[in-house]
C-alpha cells in the first residue's frame, strides 16, 4: 500500500508495508501515483503533456525516473505486499503470560476536581482509596514472577494523584531496589502528577529514582484553570507552574513530559504549546480529551479542521525552531525513519491486558488504567493472578489485523490498531475503532514523517 501527500513543501511517498519513506520531486510523485494502473507509455505521455514545457524536462528524463521507481519496487521499497497478517496472532502468543509493565494506582483520590477527568476525579467510579504498602509489594512480586526473562520492568505510579500516597511510593521503590538484583531485574519508575504536592523531597526522589516524570499542565493559564481546579473551584496554574519549573531545572531539562489535554474549548492548542515553551518547558505532549461524546468538553466534527491545522502549524513551528537552534520535543512526533519499532510492536499493539496491566488500591488487575472500574474487564488480582482468562484472550487476540477498519489504512503499522480503551468507549468493542482518533492520528503521522524527512534532508 502506498500513501502520498504533500506537506511542508515536500512531496512524500510512504510505502506502508516496508516502512520506506521517499521524499521525491513532482514527476516521481506523479509516476508513483499511477504506476500500478497505467502503462509505462501512458504515464510518459501524460507527464510529458504536464511537464514538457518546463526547462530541461525531456521524455528521456521522465523515462529514467520511471525506471528508478521500478528499481525501488524490485528492491522491496515501493508497492511492497503485506506479509504480516499471518504473523499477528502467532507473535503475541509467543509472549503469552509475560508481563513487563504495571500501572500502580496508588491513590484513587485527587486534590483536584478536573471536570473532564476520565477517572471521575481519581475515584474511577468507585470509592476513594489509597494503596497499602502490602498491596503494592504484592503487585511488584507479581510483576517479577510473571516477567519471564525480561530484565527491564516498567512501573508507573498513577492516580488520582499518586503524591497523596507518597510515603507508600517511596517504600515500594525501596522494596523494588532491594529485590531486583537477586531476580536479575531492573525497575524503571515513572511518576505522573498534577504538581500540587511537589516539594524538595519529591524532586530529590524523582531525580534519583524515576526514569521519567509526567507533569499535567494544559498550557495557557485561562485554559488550564478552566478545568484543572481544586474542590473550591480555584485554578491550579499559579501553584504548580513554579514547582514544575523547579523540578525540570533539577532534572537538567530532560526525562520529563509536560502533558496537556485539549478539548472543545481549546482546539487551537498550539497556543498552549507556545505557552509551555514560554515557561521554559521543551519536552511536550498534548492529548485530545477522552470523554463521553455528549460531554461539553468533547471534541466535535467542527473542531476537527482546526485541530488538523494546528498539527500542521505545530510541525512548522518545530521545523523553524530546529533551524534556529531552539528545538523542542512533541511526544506524538517522535519517529525514527531509520529503524522504528519492531514488527512485533507494529502489529501487536500496546500490550494492554497481556504485557501491561493496571493495579487498583485493592490489588485488582485491569487491562489498563482506562478500564479500571469496568467490572467486566477485571482480570484477577495480584495474589491469584489472572482469573478471568476469557478477557485476557480477548485482549491477546486484539491486534491491528483483528480490526476490519484497519486493513485498508496506510497508518496501521504506526498505530498498531490504536487504543483498545478508546475503541471500546467509541464502539462497544475492544476490536472496534475510534474514527475521530484515527483521523487525528493519521494527521500526526503525516506531520511527524514530514518533520523527520526534512531533518534528514537538512531542511
């Protein structure tokens, strides 16, 4: 499958199944577009009619370009057939039962009252609770016991607001460090926080123990304070920004993400990105809101053209600042055209419910944080392991080829089928798709590929 588009002044051709990306001229772009359904002579005649009046363009040169396209096809870099479909189920079965990451919900409570929160202000549609050290320790033991030969294990301290249970977080890390050596494991911790409780102790701990820190900031003060308020209705922007700045400085400006959410009220999210940059933050992420379609915050079809334009303008801003020696990172535009993820990752997806699970304060296991509280998706618990194998099989069988809508999508080996939770909430099935999210993902990939192609061309 071929996908062609023009962005940032570059005609780009993507060969889906080989992963080859070609930045070409206009003539090659047109040849590729009709290569498979017109003869060589028809193509040469049509392009001579279109380009023949341009200086230096001859039939021989167009013919030479045609031969170069043919050579790329013969090399497996254009019009590559899809040979991955038969592997999809087999690859995932090879890693059956191996868990590599846990999302520890150490606090089902929060000190903010964000109206768009998918987790119902950290309660996940249930009761407020804090994870005990004993439950957390058992979760870490479960991870070690079910991680097979994997050495590196990932644990995210999540909520609610995990710093509301900071003492347990510290004790769990200390426990993991005390046992990782004897089991041949290496724990890598991530902390996701709204920032209100950050102090010097938190900063020292995060810099010593956390490979990454995710900081929640929605950008502009007026946008952030519209949603991210305390229980008295007061905005949190002025309280958290200085704390975030102090933490980021202490981390040397690395190994963190400033994560924002954009909604129906700020589809012009580039202004929020620019606000973050003005505050000195350069490792950025901006996510579309996850909420019910009838929620006032939900993105609408009318918002979509605005959002698409914002992604393109963001790519141009990144390109401009890179040339100026002031680069910044946007999470969704991180792509490696020289290698990229292995084919297992490309066709198997995120691993929710199989390689990755969420743990509640009571020790229950769910496929990921977005399924917590959905009783029918409860997999088991950290003492007994997976006791609901039918649900785990449902997630194990969930790959990019299990979704009919993905089969003809050029971006399928980049999104790997997308988010199972978003698919479920949009369609009622983890094998469904979230069409709005698919449109946004494809636009992000076009921008990311253009940016990387431009970098490799020195532009």
